[in-house]
C-alpha cells in the first residue's frame, strides 16, 4: 500500500527521498523544514479574525488582476465538477491589496516560502533524469525568479451548517495549475490525494509538516515525468463540522514568458486553465 511519509528536511538524503515521493505520488511531505510554525500559527489566527469580520468586504477582488477577497458565492468549481467549493479566500501578491495590519506578516511568509520553493525546485531538477531535464528551457528554480505571478492564497473553509448543496465539498478533486505548491499542514485535517489505483489517501496533517505537490506546469515541462496528482479537501464529520479550516497554499508560478514545452508558455497555459475554470 502506498503511504506518504514525512521526509526529514535535515537528512542527508532529503533531496532524493523528497523527489522520489513526488515522482511516485505527486506529493512530498517535509518535517524539520525552515518555515517557522509560530509564524504560520499567527497567520492562521489573524486571518481567522479577518474572516470573522465584515472588513473582508472592503477588499473585494479585482477581476483583471485576481487579487483581493473572493466571497463564497464566487468560489471555484473544480474542473469536471458542477458544485461550487465550500470556501472563501484571499489572493495575496506583493503588489496587490492586503489589509495593512496583516501585510507585514504575510509578506514575510511569502518571501521565506519562495526561498524554500527555489531550493526544492533545485532538488527536483538535480534528481530529474538527464533525458527529461534536457527539455527544461531553464533551471526550474530560475523559472520562478522575480515572478510576479506567484500567488499566496489564504483559504477559509467555514464551519458546515448542514444546509450545504448536496454533493458539495470543501474543495472538489482538482490538480494545481502551477509548477509546485507549498502548503503548511492546515489547522484541521481533510486533504486527500488520489492514488494511481483510483483510491484516496489522507495526506499527513501533523501540525508543523510542510506539504508540497506537483502542479500541471511542472508535469508539462517534465513531459509527464512528474505527475500533477488530483487532490481534494473532504468535509469533516461529527464535531469537526463546527470547526473552521484555514489553509495557506503558495502557488509557485513561472514568469509569463517562460517556455514550458513546445505547446505552451507559462502565460498561455495559465490563461487556458483560468478560462476552463470560469475565472476569466
């Protein structure tokens, strides 16, 4: 049976073990990584207060630039699904809107997570077979350098009231668009990854773990060597239904002009997917 085991970031074999996990499941889990749990915990608490307030409505999203607050009624419908996800979220870019009292903390996390992502992309490239790596148009870590497209999403999955649309879940099965996604373990469980046999496996959600998954752009750039694996967030059961869930994924996007393959640049790929999602 396939299991996801947390790789010790400080281990001498970390890069190889991490990349092997990505290759086999599309996901890797890291422990003892450099992102401080106190920072993540503080962001969770401060943004829970933000979502509990009416202030969020002062930061309504910009359609053109896709930054700001997205209320539940405009939540995404995952590709191939018909039900909207049960969530609201805020898109943070360094150049975009953000509540002043929350920006410094979020900007610090954004910078630190970007630095770690560049290192992890270096690990992935170093352990990519030569016949696959020759198709990378530039080093993977360089693809995200100075990119203003990398997105930090502060997700809020509200408590379930029992009147949700039949069949709706917190996040329908989907693949990410970008190169890789970095996600601190959320404050509540629910994330699952789809295995090659079609079954669903819980992703370890121990507080302090860092979850990394392959996105469609890296799958495209690697000719399918690294799989962009379907994942979802299921609804909680029992008493957990009354709990909110905050999640903090950082979607690492290449600069728009980066060539992913003979078929796509990062810009053309992103545009195609956003149209499919009905976002633009």
